[in-house]
């Protein structure tokens, strides 16, 4: 997901529904990017903070316990999602409203229905029948003048 988004050191990566924090931790470790993980589950936030400490990247990442629909994501240059299609669809207006044009959105497995991705990648494991996953990349378009 991070490679598809072409994450760089100056990016701010937000992971909505971050779970154990692995995506923003990897963005910090591999690219030196700053990251913010959002999750509604306090146990997952504790786990993510512990994982960041163990990885030595706690200065680059932070984790917030909150509803992803209420989260302030306007600073994000990259947003990662591993959410169901219906959640992606409900989230789409917020992403388009809050993110600056040029921000990248990467979704694992689930797309956004009629919003066609700018790029799509299929990953396959040793047995494609058992493991095949799609990644989708969207770039937030420029806003039209009113």
C-alpha cells in the first residue's frame, strides 16, 4: 500500500481503522514519514502505541482513539484504508472534502464503487486461489470552481 502511494519522507500518512498500527509504523520505519493511526478500539490504540515504541518510531507516529468519520484528517497527504466497501463509500465524501487535491488514498481489497481508481494492483501469494488481494489508489482531484 505504501509503495503504491509512493510514500516519501515529507508525507503524513493517516491509517483509518489502524488496528495494531502496522501501516503508519512501517511508513515511519521504511520512509521516515510521519503517521497518524485512527481507531475506535482503545485496546488497539494501546497495542499500536506499544508497537510504535518497540519499533523506535514513537516520535514520528501517533494514534488516536476516535470514530474515523469524526477524525481530523486534513493534514494527510496519504490515507490508507482496509475497510469494507460500504464504509469506504460512506467515507468518500469526507475524504474528498477534507483532503487537499493531490492527496493519495490507498484501499486494500475494497474499492469505492463508481469512483474509478487511478491505479489498481493485484497481489498474489504462493497459491492465487488462496491469496489474491487488490489494492486501489485514488488521487484527490482538484476542486472545480463554483
